[in-house]
């Protein structure tokens, strides 16, 4: 009897220890989550909700599922090889193809940072009536300060706090509006293509599945590595990473969905099409009150700053990877990559006429680059030379190729629509 009690106590202790250990592991996935609850997502989701109501919620569901598979696969590469995607491309892929892949990935990071800094600047304009250019400079300087003066662990804690604030903000917003939940439940799983929606669909897709996040996840997941030579520890890392990724992607799905739900219940219900984030705030005031508009603007500021930090990290990782170096803010390669990403994005902002359209366009550009990163990643994670016994199984490879094909096909449709006018 006593032995049985001891076994039960030991089992319970093991479960508690495992749970505590997993809580310590949470972090990398939430940094990735910041990348797809950024200002670009706000622009895409608010446009989707205000123009098409609940009907495009399925795009968030589809893109989140694809994202979960892709991010887990990217993190898998980082854990198994000890290299990020950029380093792996430099090491294992033909130099010409590798340079093309990494060069376009840097451009994607700049495009991402553009949306993030611009979103933060729009928030500062809404809160303090600062000109967009002045706000952009403030955001960029703050982001560079955070990246160069803080360790990864400190940044991780800060960004987890930012994600929490954004999430709570939308919980409050949802409590203030009347949602048609039966229609929302159907729309989350039923594909629909309303007339004129292809640009918004591609923008939402590009805003959720982002190339720089794949590079970033494969880099930052290595902050949790314990022992690459111990197979038991490797298996534990892979298990915890998947749990972290799944939990974080669910958080991102919920926040993105909340954006569309709020826009559908307020703007679409009143027949208002939103063409600017500032307009969204001004319209929320008479509909839901000043407090709702203030919460919206504050959450946008935190989203812009947090996602700009992760975009800078991704840019630094990609550029350093071109020279087969790991991300390290003490390294000149990482510093150059971060500065190229943030400073170039800031400069572009000074030539932008319509901030809202720029946000949507930046997401479209990301979705166009995405197939290059996806197929490079699939090649690497399917190679036994790179991954050894942890190379993709046939079923995993099929799923990844299917996702890559879907993304590519959607991009072809988008380009056709643009050319056709």
C-alpha cells in the first residue's frame, strides 16, 4: 500500500515538474506571435471585417494552421542542427540560390519593419497628435535601443508582457460589442470568396504567415537548447517546442480573429468601410465611446513596438546567416542586419503618401516572398544530410509541400488580378 502511494506521489511530482519545466520553456513561440498581431495585421483584419463582415474569418483559421505547421518545422531545424534557417541555407544550399533566398528575406524583413514602425507612429499620432514621420523616428530609436541594450531573455519578457496587453485590450473591445457568434463559428471554418476580396485575403495571409518569422523562430528556439547530443533531451525539447508553438499560435489566432470580429460588429454593421487605422479610432468613439478608442490606440502602439523589435531581430539573424554567423548583438554582422532592417524601413516611411495602403501593400509583398522561404525550409528539413534521423517524414513533407503550393497558387492569382487590373 505504501509502495503504491509512493508511486502515485512520484508520478504526481513528475507531472508537476514537467509542467513547471514547460512553463519555463514558453517564450519563443510568443515572440513569433508578435509578428502576426502587428500593425499590418490590424490593417488587413480591420479591412476584412469592415468590408466583408465575418466572411473572411476562415482565412485567419487557414493561415494559422499553416503557420503552426511551418513554425514548428522551422523550430525543429533550429533545435536539431543548432543553426538557424539563414545559416543552414548558407551551408547547405547552392550559393546563388541561397543569396537570392536570403536577399529577398532581408527585403521581407524591411517590409515587415516598415509596417511595424508605421503602425507605432500611427498610434503615437492618435495618442499625442505627433506627425507620422516624428512618431516613426521615435519608434525606430526606441527599437534600436531595446535591441542593442538588452539581452534576449529580457526582450522575451518584455514582449510577452506586450502580447498580454494586446490580448487583454481586445478582450475588453469584444465585451463592448455585440457579436453574432453563430455566424462567426460558421465563418471560421467555411471558405468564402466575396467579390473583390482577393487582395484582402492575400493581405491577411501575408500578415499571418510571415517569412521573417520562420527565420526568427529557428534562431530564438536555440535559447532553450540543453544538449544536442542527448536524444532523450532532444525529444523533450521537440515536445515542449511544439506545445509552445501550438499555444502561441492559438493566442495569435484569437487576437487576429478578435480584430475581424470587432470590425465586423462595429464598422460593417453600420456600413462603414475603414481605409485608415486613424479612421477606425475616430469611428469607434461615437460607436463605443472614448475609452474603446483609447484602448485600441494603446494596443496598436504596443503591437507596433513589439513587432518592430522582432523584425529587427529577424533582419539581424538573416544578414548574419549570410556570413554563416549566429545572431549576436555584439557581432558586427548582426548589428548591420538590424540597422539595415530598421533604418531602411524608417527611410521608406518618409516617401509614403497613404499609410494604410502601405500597410496592406507590405503584407502583400511578404506573401509574394513567402514561397521562396517555405520551399527552402522544406528542402533543408527534408534532407537527412542536414537533419539526420529527424528529417521530415513522408507525411510531414506532403503537408509542407501542400502548404507551399497553396501559398504559391494564391500568389499567382493575386498577381493575375493586379496585372488584369
